[in-house]
């Protein structure tokens, strides 16, 4: 099979790594990819938001399957475009991708079908939003309606912070049109966890639960990022709470989408807040998480191509998906100053030394290869990922890997996985 993978981040490195292991894959193209994905296939000089050029390439090469990694092309309708030309593509269509591309859409769906979530109001007028904030008691959560690369959420501990978030999103247009509408939610107590699921529109199968670390600094302090590390399976999602989540959130979500006439085929990401034995939906995404993909895909034993084909053919219920009984953890090495201001073009050394450690994979994200060597090319640069038989083992192993890698002024969190101990 000839496969095209769209995207350039750590998630796409993990997907390229996994897809390249399939005996069914003869050629793998990644558009545009990064220095790490080039080890698993052929990078293309086509950006992930250039839908027409991607479509043209897929037709010219007569590709057997295209896998869409990031959210933006899904939101812009790449699946609809490819399907019009008879091309097979893994991911939800534009209508279904609204589950992620519009927080107002997803919150309205949750409310309509009585799926547990935080109380909220939506606004397209900043003055009304300010008035609402002044009528509430903090903490509050302020979210841009549209896509903001995982950074359009502010957990405001005070009225002043909430008002500043409204100004930043709606008036300063920090996230462009994504912030023309906002949601203001009640703050939920508890611990966050993520459950990803394969969905073929008729049935849904979950993956091991993961926990991401969104905040930039140790102890959950600082601004939100795209994710500073993750681990799986998350112990907080025990069998009892998992059963409740399936009965009260996952299956009702599939039923709600079908009732609305939305045939969702692809990955549904359930961002959850767990408090005791109760869970509520924080958000949906319509693709693999990043860095969740980096800790979930190494646990997958079943051929990913087989699963994706089962989804496209609505035969997910006919395939058994097997997972390794192991632990995984990744530590994100970010550029100093991320997620605000940071340098690019810094030399990276030590990846090969780190990968000599047994069961260690360094997934590359913000990297590029030049004649001078491997250089940084983004905020989140690497996801140093370890497999093992205990969380203590994978924590020690991942941080040992980090110590072998270097680039100027790199930033990490030192507490990834501590909640699992």
C-alpha cells in the first residue's frame, strides 16, 4: 500500500513510526513531516493546510490511504475533498470535525443529550461576556470557540484573569477568527484524563487512558501549552470509572452524533475531568492527541492499517484490538520560552545516544535537518518516550534519555508521571 500521512509534529512522528511497522505499507509519504519522520518514509514539501496540493499528489500517486494527523485540515474539509475524488482518507469529514473545531457546537451537543459537562454560556459580544464574568464567582474557564493549537483556554483564578482572557481572545484577536466567539465555563475540580477511541460511525472502541500535562511548569503552574508530557495507561481511570465513562459519555456521544445525522469516522478524543467516581467532558478532539499519541501508539499491538480500514468499512466491531500490558511515558523537550517566545535553529545533539537505551523512542516534533545537522524548528521539539513494566521504571528511563540530549536553553517539566506513582 501507498500511504500519505499529513502533519509535521510529534503526533505525526509517532504515527509514521507505527505505520512504517505495518507489513502492508510499501511506501509512506509524510506532508510536510519533520526530521524524525524522514526516518520512516519520504517527506514532501507540501504544507498540511495546502489541501489542493495534497489532493493533487494523492491523485497523481494513486494513494491507497491518506491519514490526517492535525485538526486544521480536518476542520477545513480535507476528508470531503478527497472523498469527492474517490480517495480513501482516515479522519472525520468537516461536519463531524466540528466536534473539535467549534467548542460551542460540542457544548451544545453535550447539553442537548445530557452528557455530563461543566455549566457554560457562549458569547460573541465581549461586553456581554464581561458582564457575565462579573456576575460569577471565580475560578472560571475561558475558551476560544475555534482551533487555537491547544492554547486557547485560560483557567482564570480571579475575575481580573477572566477579564484579561476575554480581552486577549476577543479584542486583541490573539487566536484570530478562532476567538470571535468564546465559551465561559464553570471550573471543574478533579484530575484530567484522556480517552481516545476509534469510531466507525456504528461502533466505538477505546484505547488505554492517558494523562497529559498541559501547563508549562512543574506542579501544573504557568500558561497552557500543547502538552509537556504524558503517560499511559492512566491509573486514575480504573475499571469502575471506565465503565461509567463508557455508559454515560462515550456511548451517548456516538448515539448523539448519529441522531444528529453526523457519521463520525476516525478518532474521537474525550478530554475528561475525573472527580472521585464521576467524570465530565472538558472537550472533544477529532484526532489523536499530541503528546497522547506518543504514549498510546507504542502500546498498540494490532496493525494500525487494519484498524483504520475497519473504521472506513464500518467493520470496527469485527476486529480485535490488542494492547501491550506495559507502561509508557514521554517527556517533551521544548524550546526555552515556549509557549510564548522562543528561538529556532538551535543544534540538537544526543538523540542516538538516548535511543540506545532499551525501549526508548525519541519522537521528533519541531525539528529540521540542515547541512549543519539537526536543528530546532518549533516550540515542542522532542518527545522522549520510554516503555517499561512500572511507572517508576518509565519515569527514570525517560529522564535518563533527556539527560543524553541537548540543545541550548531547552525546557522540560520535571514532574511528568508523578501522579501515577
